[in-house]
């Protein structure tokens, strides 16, 4: 019997922290300048959500809970060459991030991962196939997981 090596998986990518962003090839420098200035102005505000970038990389969505502070408003208003759209989130992004951490800590046998949704409308929870399968899917697997926020279950492994 010939023993074959296990297929190689790519090295895991480092997770981005709040306020960090991926640099995509072909994106104009003014987009990254705007994102950097926005992140600096917002600081670690729990009201600051995950910025969005359109597929054509010409528009930036600033996701925020509540009224924009003056410093953030100045950055948005001074965006040159980049269309900026402010999107109000239904929930405070900082609360969603804290809830994602709590859910994984309190339900390690059910959840592989949890993250605040960029839209600020709830928490995405990842249920391993070994848990989701016997339960009849990711939704039924998290039926006993309670949260003050909407949960968006999906089946998969954390990577």
C-alpha cells in the first residue's frame, strides 16, 4: 500500500482586528487614505462598524450606530475622489462583537466561530458539520443558543 501525503492546506490568514482592512490590488490609494483617516477618527468607538467597499472599489460604506461624531463627519465630508455612503446599523457594532465573543466562550461544543455581521444586524455563528448534521442543520443546532441579537447560523469549520 502506498501512503500518500495528506493534502496541504494553505496557511491560515491572520484575522483582521476591528478597524483593520485588506488591501486589494487595483484599488486607488485615495480609498485606503480615506479608510485610514476614518479609522483614526473613529478610534475604538463601539458605534463604528465594518466599512464596506464596493466591488468596483469606487464607493465606501461607513457603517455607524447613531449620530456620526464631528471628527468622523469631517472625514466623510472631505472624501475626495471616493463616493461615501453612511449606513446606520440597527445594533451597536461593539455590542455585536462582544456578543460574538460571549457566544463562542459559552457554547464551545456548538459553535466553531461567531462574528458581528458587517451590516450591524446580528451575529453570524458557524456550526461545525459534526454538530449541524445530527441536528438537522445549522439552524436547529443553535436552537438552544440564546442571544439578545439575531443569529445567522451557517454550517462550516473555522479556518
